[in-house]
């Protein structure tokens, strides 16, 4: 499993527009083969910070999805970037098994 995690900073007054420009990429990633999770979200305490978290089944699936980087407008808005990929050999649940979902109806 591959985890991509970190954060970027943008001017606080640009954060909402930046996040809005990421909606499509999050939707595409969540529908991509091998994507287990993808989130780009506002930080709860820092108005300039945007947190990034991705979980992929394999490096090959991540590489197949990620054909380029951020759009030029997004890259220009970034004041700092701290995002890294991690190879994960094992994962353990912190809270045990998730409860079964109630049937729709």
C-alpha cells in the first residue's frame, strides 16, 4: 500500500477557491483503479493550510493515475509544499472492526 500525506499552504483568502479547484481531482481519484481513499481538505486550525491524504493499493496504480502534477494556477497559489509518499507493509485498525452498515430501506 502507498500513502501520500502532507500539506500545502496558500494565502488564507485563496484557500476556498483552491479547494474548489480540487473537487474534480478528488472525484477522479476516488473512481480510479487502486484508490482506497483521497482527501484534500481545509485544516481546522491554520487558515492557510490544506491537508492532503491518499491511500493506494500499489505504486503502479498511483503512477497510472498521476500523469502530471497540479495545474499551473494551483502550483502558482502554493506558498509551501510538504507532501511525501510512504510505502506501507502492514496496517492495523485502531478501533477494531467497523460496525456493519444498516440496510437501506
